[in-house]
C-alpha cells in the first residue's frame, strides 16, 4: 500500500512543485520540443504529399492517400496549436523575446500554408502519367526537403547551407525540366509553373525559419 | 428549434442510450446476477461508449476486453499468493495505466486508450472481492448479459441516424469556412486592416477541424452504402480548405496594389458567388429552404480570367518575369479551383 500511496500522492505533488519552480526555464524547452514535433509532422505531411505525385497507385486509391494527408494535416495543426500555447505563455510572461517567438510562429504557420499550396498539384493535373516525366526531380526535391527538416530539427548550422543549396538545385532541375519537357509534353503546364513558384517560396520561408532558429541559439 | 436539434444530436442520443442501458442492466443485475458484483452494469456502460461509425464492432471489441480482463485478474490472484507482490503488480499496472492514458490523450491514439482501459479493468477485477477462480464464470456471464443489453440499446432502441449526424458534424465546418472565406475576400485587398480578423477566423476553422471533424466516416467497417458519398464530400471540403489557406498565403505576400486593383471588381464578384454557394450548402445541411439565385456560376470566373489575361502576359514563358504576375495567376487559379470544388459539392447533394 505504501508503494501505491507513493505513486498516487507523493510523486504527483513533487512533480507539480518542480513544474512550478522550473516553469520559467522550461518554456524555451517546451518551445523546442513542440517545434521539433511540428517539424517532424511537417516532414511527414510533405512525404505524404509527394507520395501522391510519385506513386502511380494514387489514381486508384485516392481516398487512402487523401486520408493519410488528412491525418498528417491534423497532426500538424495539433502541433501548431501547442506552439501557439507556448507562445501565449511566453507573451504572458512579458519577456523581451516575445516578439521574436511570435514572428517565428508566423513563419512556421506560413510553412504549413505553403505546403498546402504546392500540394494542389496532385488535384490540378488530371493526366497523372505526366508525373512520370519529372518523377526523378520530385524524388530529389523530397530528399532535399527531408534533409533540410532534419537539419533544422537538430539545429545543425554547418549542414544547413548545404541542404538549402541542395534543395535550390533540385528545384532548379525541375524548372529546367519544366522549360524543356513539361511545357511541351504536359496538357496543363500552368500548375507545374505554380508548383515551382510555390516551392521557391517554401525554400525562402525555410531559410527564414532557420534564421530565427540560429538567432535564438546564439 | 434549437432544443429539437439538441434532442436529435448524437451526444444526446448516446447519453440516453447509456442511461437506459445502465438502468436496464441495474434492474437485471439485481434479480439475475451470477456474481455478486456489478459486472453487468459495468459491461453495459462500457459497451455503449462507442463512436458513431461502427458501434457493434466496437462493442464486441470492448466485450472481449472485459472478458480478457476478468480472466487475467483471475490468473494473477490464483498464481500470486503474497499480498505484497500483488501490491507491487497493482502499482506497476497503475503507473502503466496513467502513462498510457496520458499518451492516449496526447496522441489521440486508440491502442493506448484500449491498453489503459484494459489495465484499469484488471485492477478493478483484482481489487473487487471474490476475484478467485470460482467467481470467474459468473462474472463472464454477467459481462455477456450486460454487453447484450448495451448493444441492444445502442443498436435498436436508439440507433445512430448517420445522415443527421453527418449533417450536424459537417455544418460547423461549412459555417467556419464561409466566415473565413468572407474575411479572406476583404483581406485580399487590405491585408493590414484585416490581419487580426483573418488570423482569428483561421484559428476558429482549425479548431473546428481538430475537434469536430467527422472522423467516424473513415472507421473500418462503416456502412458501405453511405461511406463513399460521405468521404467524397469530406475530401472535397478539405481540398477547398487547402485552397483557401493557400489563397491566404498568397494574399500575405506583398502584391502590386495597382495590378490587384484592376482585378478588384472581378474578384469581389467571384468571392460573392462563392459565398452564395457556401450559403446554399449551409442551408441544405441545416434543413432550411434555399433562396433562388440569378448567377450561372461560370461567367464570373471566365470574366476574372479575361481581366487577368489583360494584365499579365498570356505567354507562359513570360509569366515568371515578375513574381507579382505569378502570384496573381496563382490567386485566380485558386479561385477557379474553389468554384470548381464548390460546384462539385453542390452537385453531389442532388
């Protein structure tokens, strides 16, 4: 019975006391943990979006792929909600860094909208065989984005420039493909142009997020 | 009207199902209980705690869990004689139960939820009196009777009206979308002035998606006749939300005001017709009569595209000369997509 008493009463009381005492120090840690989760969820959402473009089964199993995207979107929204709560707590404490966190949050919210923007390609292109023309470029972009997310999550400054450059190179390759192949071969070239533009905006936003990350780390 | 709606809502119906199942189980338990506990009542209570999609399947799953918990508790009490070791086992179970319940809450995960429920039931079975091998058959019989009462109540007495439930679950999403779309049409032309309101409406829509999205439509084994129609509708609603969020993202970028002003009349017209279509959907889902409209739903979008072609270069190779041209083209394309999706949704109702 002593063990149950210890688990039920003493430990929760001690945990709550520690939470209250260490709260000021834990806010930044909470932000970091929530940010990591959010980036992780975004990375998965990105993978789900690109799986629609890369896997030919998408056409026959639209409900399955869309369901996966929906679930991942919900995860992202949940993580975003958590980030907003942490920023709310920081704002209530009136620290000098509250502005930094709220603009960082805006940038992160932008990443999510940006991702939804370029995900529209899957719906806008009706002839799915067109995707096979640029599947290598899509796979390259996905890999570069994956590396970039990993880099920001682990706060790896050395690798970051390299990853950003890798992503820019992959987008450039897709752009070249668009100018030389897709514009002629595709029945609907405009969605690809908008997709490339959205990817460029995404790359820029990611760079912005990294700047916040390293300002904070410094 | 509101009271009637509440009475027809799933929450109220489920509450009534639970209350009636528990009351019937209490009466039956007092006369025909095989064990001396309240396992029949507990079973009826548990089996009625199902979601909308597949109550019978979930009820059977919960029944199996109850039976397994009783068998497991009997195995523990029969094989472990020392009270101190049972204390330790209970403590470990309690800690695991709290941990899994926390994870189930944090991750909205069903496996964690079921694990914590299972552990909780084992603890109840161990702590309650008469948890020996002899009590096990009586308990299992009580559980089966209780589960039958629960399933009869939820399946026949007060069954789920899926069409009504779907309507009431989708309505808040459509209403939030409509409000968001209305603010977005103002935000496009004066982003600074409407930034705070835009944010508030976006958060509201996100919260509704998080809390009220009818996920039960996707449950395994859900009515085959209804599920494709419901899923079709939900997927298109989601795609529309994606497009609206993308439009907000474009509007947040610094767009050339001179170019944008040229499109003002056409964009306003398109957004207004979009609002009309959304209002039609909302009226349909709230069982109201729809007002007739004069729009043909296509000419305004054609007009918008015509105006755009006069402003931006028609040649695709020249389009990426300026980011403003691309942003405006993307915006108009989004508007066309929203219209297309809205029309699909409206036609799907017929």
